[in-house]
């Protein structure tokens, strides 16, 4: 698919903003997927191209966090493996069955997560008691959320962050850092199968990748310097925005009063 330079530039700017948001709280797809669809790109190609560009942002953020000691790579090996397998299985399954049920339930899950992040007094800059060892965590959260990302996708960052905070006892900064590692893993696993299917618009995706890298670096730096003061409100805001947007798509009559 060929686009003019102005359109490619605007898509790169959208990716920069999405990369910034993704590095902090996830949800950048709220910006990039509608932007890709607005070019007239078929939905499957838009999803595939979005995986390509977001993989660069997730890699940039992960590398930044890793270099600053926020990611314990050795303890995450099982979570990475399970996330990869889960994402592959989800990507294979979504091509065979209808994902509409998840689409209907997701807005309410995201709203619930936003309320959890907003009102839980235990989430902060300090680690808490771990409820699951890393192997059970990998099997439950890694495989489960990885499967979800390959199968459907929106809100994946919120799911990973909630798992790290509620089950692994991570503080918000560490949870955000490790979330990007698993996000990158699930993106790559799904992207491989989109590539095999010939669905990726390479020029568009790589143009957006430049914006993603810059945005992800800026967002990651913000997490390191400001910690909980920026992560909690971003997680709440992004989760609520995704919830409202999905409800608007499914039930526009509920929002008739807006017009």
C-alpha cells in the first residue's frame, strides 16, 4: 500500500504519541489503529501493520528499562516463554472463531481495572508481598494475557500491569517496565504470523516505527523520573478511555445524548 509523504509523516507523529502513552500505561493502539484505518487500509492489514510499528516502541521502552536496572531478565524467562506461546495460540485461534464475546465484555473489565488502579491504596513505589511465584505467574498471566493479545489485543498493557502489581507484588515502576518486556514478546509472536500471512504494509509500519522509538524513549524516561505520580493517572485514564471508546463502538445509542 502506497501513501504520500505527508500521510506517512502524520502517521509517524501519531505513532510518536502512541509510543509515549504505551511506554507509561499502554493503550497506544487507540491512536494508531484508527489512524491506519483512516488511510483506507483493510482492517487485517491495519492490525498487522500496527503490530510491526508497536513492536519497535515496545523494544525501545524495554531496552531503556533494562539498561536502568528496572527489569530482572533472569526471573522473567518463563514469563517471556509463556507469553510467546500464548500469543501464538491466540493469533492462530482468532482466525477460526468469532471474538465478539470478548469485545462485549472488555469495556467493563477495563473500567473495573481503572477503579482498582484508582482506589487501591497499596499501589505505590514500594514492592509488596508476592502472591505467586514466577513460574505460576508465567503460566497464568504470561500465557493468559499473551493469548488474549494474540486473540484480541486492546488493554493488554493494563492486564499485564495488574498481574504484576496484584500477583507478583511489584511496585508501579517495576510493573510498567516488565509489562513492556511481555508486551514486546506478545507483539513479536503475533507479528510473525501476520508476516507469514503477507498482511504487513512495510513502508507504512517502518515509517511509524521511527515515531514509536522516539515516543517510547520519552515515555520511559518519564516513568523513571516521575514514577507513581505519572503511572497511576495514566493507567486510570487510558483504561477508562479504552472502555468508553469500545462501548461507543458497540452501543452508539447509549451516547445519543452527546449529540
